[in-house]
């Protein structure tokens, strides 16, 4: 399963899936359903996640364009509301 996710170049998703699998196996081990957590053997087997910088809007003109685009959004009410709230949460 993890290889299929990794082959799609969804490296971070593969790491999250491994983490979730580990949680399931640790619970199963604690409750006596399995003998050991086999996800531990997969630690280090996945391609490392490339950590990088996330782009940010730093120019006032670009921020204005973004706010106008959010205001013009014609999708669902919930999504538009979330988009309008996002700049206020920084």
C-alpha cells in the first residue's frame, strides 16, 4: 500500500499512512490482537519528505488581488466563508 502511494509521488501522504498504520498496530498489540507492530520494520523505508519553504504573499498589490479573487468566488457558501476567514486567522 505504501509503495503504491509513494509511486504516485505522494511522499507525505505515504508517511502519514505509515503513521496511521503504526497507530492501528500499536492499539492491536496493546489489546492482544497481534504479537508485534510490523510497521516499525518500515521506518526509514520510505523516501524522505522534502521540507521546503512555502510561498507567501508579501506585496500589498498581490494581497489585494487575492482578496478580490476570494470575493469573486462563486462556489459553495461554506467554501467562500472559509476563504474569507482564512486571511483573518494569520
